[in-house]
C-alpha cells in the first residue's frame, strides 16, 4: 500500500481535527516571520505598555523564527477553536453605551480556560498523527506557551486575515475563535494563505472602540493597536491602577472586551455558537454582588475558585479593581436607583478598608462617582485620616474634589 502524500495526510489530519472540535484548520511551513519590521516599530512606540515580555531580546529573536521554538519542525498545524457568539443570561452583550449593573466578561473567558482545553486536544491530534503514519512523530503543542507570532502563522495557513481590529477573521466563521499550534517533524501539505484582507472601507471597529485603542492601518496596510488603551489590556495585563482617563470608557466591562468583534459585520453575519466548554457556567452577576463575594475571599481562595478560569489571571486585587471601576461608572447621577446606591455603599465601605492599596484606591474613586455626596464624603474623610499609602491618598483627594 502506498504511503499517503503530504497533501493526503493533511486532508486526513483536517478531518481528525474537525472530529476533535476544531472548525478552523491549516498547515504552514516554519519559515521566518515577515512582520518583524512592523513588530519592532510597534515596540518602539511603546504600544505594548507594561507587557515587557514582548520586548525581551531573546523573545523577540524567537518570534522572528518559529523554528526557534521547535527546531525539528517541518510543518506547523494551526487550528481554531470557536467560543462563538455566546450570550449570557441578563448580560448586556452589545456595543452600545447603555449602562448596566451586570459585570461583563469577554465571551472567551466565561467558561473553562482555553489554556487547559486546547493543549489536550492537540496532544490527541499528535497521537493520532503518530498512529496514522506509523512513525515516531515528534511534536510540540503551543497555546500561548512560546514566543511565536500565532496570528501571522494562522494567516499564512489560510485560517483568516488580519482585520482592522487586529483580530484574525475567517470569511465563513467570523473571529470568535482561539488559536492553537502543533509543530511536527513531518512534512504536511501546506494550505493556501490569505493574500489580502477583506475589511474594505469598513471602520466599524475603529469607530466603536471606546478608548481609541484601534489606530487603523499603517502605510503598508497592517492594523495597529495601542494596547495601553485597550480595555482587554487594562483589565487583564495592567497590574497597577486603571488610568483615570480610561475608567469611564470601561463601563461595566470587568475582564476583556468584545466591542470590536461585536460590531464586525463578519461576526454579525457568520459567527455561531462555539464549543460548549466556553459557555458560561452561571447567569451574569451584578457588579456589586461580584465585588462583595470577592471581598470575602483571600487570594488563595480566589485562585482556588478560578483555577480553571481565565479570571485567575488578574488575581483577586486586579479583578476587584476592575469591578470597582464598573461600580463607579454605574453610580453616576442618572445611572442607578437609591437601592443600588445603598448596596454599593456597603460594598465600597468594605473595599475602602481592604488590605490591598489597589483595591482601596479604586474604592475611593468609585465613591467619588456617587450622586449622593454626603455619604461618600464621610467615608472618604474617615479613611483619609488613617490612610498611609500615597497612591490611595491621591485617589481619596481626587474623589473628594469630585464631590
């Protein structure tokens, strides 16, 4: 019996990947990156913010050539795992500016952590490939675990094009999917790449971004993002205080942001339900209830509670920071009723005495957004009299001036 050709093996592998739940699939050769000039210019503008790992010399060199992450590789399998346009009960999912008391979490993070889901499936795909060929196929699974430019590889593998929102967009599936890579020391038939983008003149994502993080395309057509302004960066990657100028724009988004995907015509037309592992395990929770629950937790308790969730990333203090910004936004004069304000005041009183300065500072800011100044002023002045942290004192001073 003749051995299958690389193209035939790729097609068989595609079918197996689909059985495992990967609706997007492609294969690419491990060639050096074509985007390093753009990447270096992006870093020089400090658009990466506090994500220093992106600018490390060693990591930058490895990004320039995927073979640095697995030298024996002859092929790279790129898969997309859809989390879909999943909606959460009672959750404001739309891109409008309407305020809501519910905490909005990015769709990909409402269920299990993809870092624990996709690698297991790719290991199974590698085992199938090993058994199918009868060879000792060596491979490495990568899901955010090595400095590789995944989206560039995915475009070259025909999985999608770079949208103006910097997301990878597939013409028949949209952009609600997560990428995984399987590098193997086996020759597979490469896929046809996307040679051009299909956004046309559409600027829906750029116009809808509340913080102005999307900067359009540069002179060679590459989409540019200033991560320092992106709500996903602010709520997940940023370790310190949320900059004052971006707090109002965050609204009730407490982990990540889907706005630039929600307004994308390709998602409006083609996105569909994804793998159920990413579906929310419970209805949406109010900002106040969510914050109250976390205030009763220790950091260890928080990590236990969210061990299988992307929400573990910002840690307890970071998540509380985000929630307190959301509460502050909900407390503006015309945004909530007296009962909500009373409940918020109880939570903010507790947060103002939290052990973490980051939490106390954002609680002070939220109190400064209250329509009823007398109650918040009393709490702020009481905390001011005993507070020793310079950052928290600065937030208290700003909140009192806002009153």
